[in-house]
C-alpha cells in the first residue's frame, strides 16, 4: 500500500478503537489466577463487561456469549454458575415502569469487591501476618470476606464434581425444554442444588412430573419441589407413595 492507503487504514483503525473500546480492570487481568479463576472464566467476565460497555447489553444470552467465546453453551452455563456461586457476579431483576417490561442484568459488585479485598490484602504485606513466609501474597479464597458477607473458597475437586453434576442437569433440562437455558434458569437449578439441597434425583422427578402435567416451566417445577419438601418427600420411593396418595384422592 502507498502512503495514502496506510493513512486511510490507520484512520479506520482509529475510528474502530474509538467506537469499540471496553475498560477492563487491570487487576482482573493480572490477578485472576490468585482469585482461583481459570483463563476461560476470566475471559467470560471480560466479555460480560464488554457487552455492557460497548454493546449496551446488560444481560447477553448464552447464544451471544457462545458466538464471542466459541465454546459450548453447556460449558458457558457451567462457568456462569460457578461465577455466581463464588460471588463474582449476581443477577439483578428490575422493571422498566414506562414500558412495563421486566428485565435482568448482571451485577459485577462482587467481582469489584473481591478485587478490592485482594489488592488491600496484598498492599498490607507479610508484616501483617508473621505466620506467613515473606513474599506470600494473600489470597481472597484463603478467607477474605466477600461483599455479601460470605467467604471466598477455592474451587476444590468436590466443587468441580458439583459443577459437572449441575451441567448434566442443565443438559437434561435443555433437552426437555427444547431450547438452551437462560442464565437465570441456570441459576435457579444451581439454587435447587446448592441452597435448597434438593437431590438431583428429586429435581429430575419434578421435571418429569411437570412434563406429565404438560406444564414445563420453572415456576411449576419449583412449586412441586416446595410441596415435596413440606411433605418430607426425599427420594423416588417417597415420590411414588406421595403421588399415588395425591392422585388417589387421599389428600
């Protein structure tokens, strides 16, 4: 190319940079491993931040995240679940009162809080804790409080097994629903497992009941699980007994 062509190319690059730049915390790029994040998890956070800043999208779909990452929806859903479970991100629900529309958006206060706590711990230095050898960099997952009052924890092999279990649930639900799950739906499944402590067997039986009733949606499945919990239904045999009693008019 001649001089004019190079100038035109440079102007085009400049225009593109001015209209498509995202501000990413350098601490995330530098210390994501210290926060026990994998490279793909850190890149997923970067994409979420970029969608918000450049595209104006507060809640990109799994398909949109798949387009920019080139990874499977199941893998992305699993990583989002871990990021939410570890407190890096959360999902806020809001209402546009003018248009009467409910919408969701990712909240990054957990990420910023963890980065801030880590940097503060690192700035204190080893002198603050004589039990640690010189040069040790404090890790948030070693016990620094998270913004929600909880504590960060390392992603142990057991936690890895939980993530694999959740991903299998995601896959089964996607097959029954005939579509990819939204991040909010993935969070609901994770909540059943991690917060409500429902066994995977019970969740799948509730899904089966919703299919049988022709009401395949999450609120109906959640109501089934709540009803079973109130009636101390804990396994497949309990479900069979309770269902026979219910359908037989015994309740």
